[in-house]
C-alpha cells in the first residue's frame, strides 16, 4: 500500500474505473462518479472531493487521525459523506476508501463480477487481504 500523499482527480477516476459499473458523469456541475445510478464521489473544488457513503464512526476516525486530509463542512454534517483534500490524502488509504464505497453501492451482480475477475487475474481485492 502506497504511503505517498496526494492524488489528482484523474487518478481517483482511474482507481474507481477498476470496479465494474462505475460511470463518470457530472454531479452538480462538477466531475462525478457513480456506481450505475448511485452517487459515489464528485470533485467539489479543484483539490477537494466528496466521497459517499462513509459511516459516522469512520468519518470521526478519519477526521481525528488525518485532519489535514479529511474534513466536513456544515453542509455535509449529518450525511454519510467525507470531504477529502486530494493533495493531502495517502494514495493507498484513498484506494481503500474508494473500494469500500464501491462495495457498499454495488449490486450483488457487480460484486460477483469483480470478484470473479480478480480470481481469474490471480489477484485479490484489498478487502480480502
């Protein structure tokens, strides 16, 4: 897992594209990512993305352990989201969060498709490690 800090939106899109059913399309006039029709992420500002779903306990953990990378504004309080400063987040940590969010939004069919492809390639999704 890479400890390198900082990613670009294009790299986020590339991470997400590894999962079946991910579609890039606008969200509120900014670049966004969806799993089929379910919102997953969007670029809120040039260096800030919104990621969903993130549960309350994980929100707190991320903000307490990496406050330079993870935060919320009043607008997002009470919602299962986290704001991420792309220039401050560790690449490996973001990759895990993207996979976790995808898994929560994916249908059983998409999950099976991904896991079957991983077995064929001889790789394991990070959640299996």
